[in-house]
């Protein structure tokens, strides 16, 4: 097994998840780190958001994180051998008002990584763009959409449910790479 | 009103205030309800870490608002709207009818 110092972002996330899973704690990677993985690191996030969908008590998470050398620092867990830090946002696992139905599993040498799908990753970033006009989030959504097979109809339907159909229509061509 | 559901008076005060005024900060909420700003601040932080609220800073003040990405936002707003409709008229007006338009510096009332 690689040391934490040598682990890539995906390997570290898989390692942490595997150790938590052994203790019955199931978490799912979301947020900026999912964008990093799905964009082949064209966007870099040092923050590993492992969503805690079933509201497991923080004490249980803290114990496991301490066993593998992480130290709690406010909301985050940091490790002396890696620049990546881990956060456990509270559940439910959702994009906007809709629950995440499909979770993908990627295999790394350090374990299995449960991660939101590329389509949900795009929705997650678009939620941030739709509600806060954050253009960095739009850029991240575009990176993921162009590097992966995504369900554009599903994203359109979801945008409509979020009351953002007009915004979706404005950025649709950016997602598909068919800009004029 | 919602205390049995939310578990504390301050939790209700915080959510009802922010629903009625769109955003708010601890000292302001405490002033309106006559509570302790530190307890209100703790409740705001608790809702933020639970994903119900988000915050931003304006000068030295941390302003909180409902998280537009909270999955139960629509349902929460319905509940708060209903709760607010049960508040005494005077209290409801005090919460909802606050000045939101800008006031130029130095302008007399």
C-alpha cells in the first residue's frame, strides 16, 4: 500500500472511504474533488468533500480519521504528509432539491471510491452557478461536461425543476462544446 | 410555534427571522426578539454547518441567509410561511415590514 504522502487525490479519497467503510460509515465524494477527477485535473481542488448522507455522528468519523493520522482542524481534517484536506458535509446527498440516485464506483489501488456521477457533478456545479452567479462553477461544469459522457436531457429537466430553464438554455452550447 | 419540531426557541427565531427578512445577523435577530446574541450566533453556526443556512461577510458583519441549495428548502419555506402566519399581527409586521431600500448617508428621517 502506498503511503499517504504518495497518494493522488483519488487514491487518498478511496483510502479514506475504505477505512471509514470498515467502520460502517458510508460517504460519497462530491464537490470540487469530483470535478478534479472528472476533468483529469484540469481543475484542481485540495478539498475532498466526502458527503455524509446518513448523518453518522462526527465522533465516529473523527476516531477513524485520527487512526490514519488526520487531525481535526475546525470543519476539516488535515494530515502532515498531504496537501489535501478532508471535509464531511452533512447529507442528504442531493443536487438542488433532488436526491442523488446513482453513485459511481471507481477502483484505485488504495480501495474503491464512491463518487457522484459526471451528470450529477455537472448539476452540482450548475447549482452553484445558478444560485450564486459563480462563473468558476460554470467553468467547472463545462470542464466535466466536455470530458465525460453526460445526460444533457436529465440536466435540462433538473434545471427546469430548479426554476432555471432559461439559464440552462443560455449555457447549453457551452456544455456541449457547440458554442457559436 | 415550531419549537417542538426544531427543539429550541432560538432555532425558530433564527429561521423565521431569516425567512421574513431574507437575511440577518446574530445581533439584529437577538435585538428583535430580545434574546442573547451569543446563543443566536451559536444557532446560526449550527444551521450553517448543517447546510440549512449560508453566510457572507459585509464589512465586519456575518450575514446569514437560507441556503438555496438546501434540498428541503421549498418545504422549509412553506413551513416557515405557515408558522409566520400564526404570529401575532404586530410581531409579524415588525418582522416583515423592515426598511430594505437604501438610505443615503446623512439624510434626515
